[in-house]
C-alpha cells in the first residue's frame, strides 16, 4: 500500500482524501494543538504529531518518528495568509518562509511525489517568486513538476474555492488536469440535513430584520454576509479572524446567510458546503469549528489533485 504524510494537517480534511485514495497515512503534522486534537478523533489510527515544521529541529524529529521510512507522497499546505488577497500580502511575513522550509524538509524524506497546496493568488505579483524557487529546487532534485489552479466547484463541492497545486513526481507521469465532476448546488448540499451538533447562533432582532432584506446573491451592507442561492454554489468559506490581530490575517466573515432563513448558516451546513461527512470532528466552539473548515481543503478537491498522480 502507498504511504503518505500530511503536513499542516489541521483537523484532517486532506488526510481523509489521502485515505480515500488508498494511501496509508503515516502521520499528520501540525503546530496547532487544538486542530490536532480534532485530527486525532478523525484519524485515530494515524500518528498526529505536534510540531513546528519550520523549526531547526523538525528534520531530526521527523527522522526519529518515521525511523527513516520514505513515504510515497508528502502533502503540504503551508500557511497562506501572507499570499492571500484576503490578507496583507506582506512579503516580510515570516510565514512566507515556511513554503520553502517545508519543501526542503519534504525533500529530506525523499518521497516519490509531493503536492504543495496554497491559495491561487500565490502565482500573482511578487509572491510568484516563491513558487518559482520551489520549482527550481524540485527540478534540481530531479522531480517533474506541474502547477495547476483548481476550483472546488468543478469537483463535486458546493463552493467556489480556487487553490493552486504544485505537483511534483520523480518516477512516473503527472496528468495535466483531473476530470471535472457535475455541479453540486447549495440545495444538493443541504438535502436531508441531520440534527444540529452545534448550538445555533442567536441573532438580535435588528440583525434578523436586516438579513430579511438581503436577496439571494446580494450582500448584507453591514456585515457583508452573502445570501446563498439554492441553485448555485456558495462563495469561499473563509477561516475568519482567528489570530488576525497578531498575525496579519483578515477579519472576514466566515459564514453566508441561509438561502431562505434569516440567519447565518450553521456549522452543520458549512460542513455540507465543504463536502465533509456529517460526523467529521472539528471543535465544540462554533468559531473554531468554522475556522478549521475555512483553513482546510475540501476532500473532493484534494482527491482531484491526487488523481493527477495516477497518469
């Protein structure tokens, strides 16, 4: 069986896609202890490793944990905040360095394949130099490389979510693009909703009144929450403002307004829009649960990128 490691695994959305693709997951690695607690629940038979992948001791630590076993694949989702149009795109943000640091760490483990996921904006403006440097490093290490931007709405996810994938492979070919899947609408995603697992947000009367005046496809003029349309996909579910004041993230709204009801969507509905199983574990806190959804890659989108390795 092919083996894989999930760098920046968060709650384990990509880990789920890796398992669905037939990989045996050797480890999920993240520096967020709270997210890793959810990963442990979602993937109880996988090592969930708390580690700063940018630290000087990370190579030694990983070597000891993996006992020098080279995985077939390493998936990486380094921090995107300094590359995203939703953030400040600060080229001096230290998190930018993690893209190359993590890639160098992955190369040390000598996998046959590497996938690096990030926001589509990473190939625009001055940020593109980071991707160019990564490609040069991979070519120097005798990897074939193909880069592609994929949108989740074309791969069975009821959400617009564009991501850049750098796909590298030493032995074998890489497909130019995965086959697209039929469109899945908000109505499809919300069909047969189960019971609530999270308490619903209680809106103030004036907020409910304001939401009642927002038509499907329009935005609330105060909170800029978009009202969903039944026959369309949702906009990108963002990670929101966790750590925003400390790390330069954007204070963007996590949730759109329900297509009919005058309220923001529930965590359960966000899970459906992300294409996750209803019982996927996140966090008991609504804000953290939504943050982990916004930080993650929908499993169906990850599966599309993984399928490119099977050319």
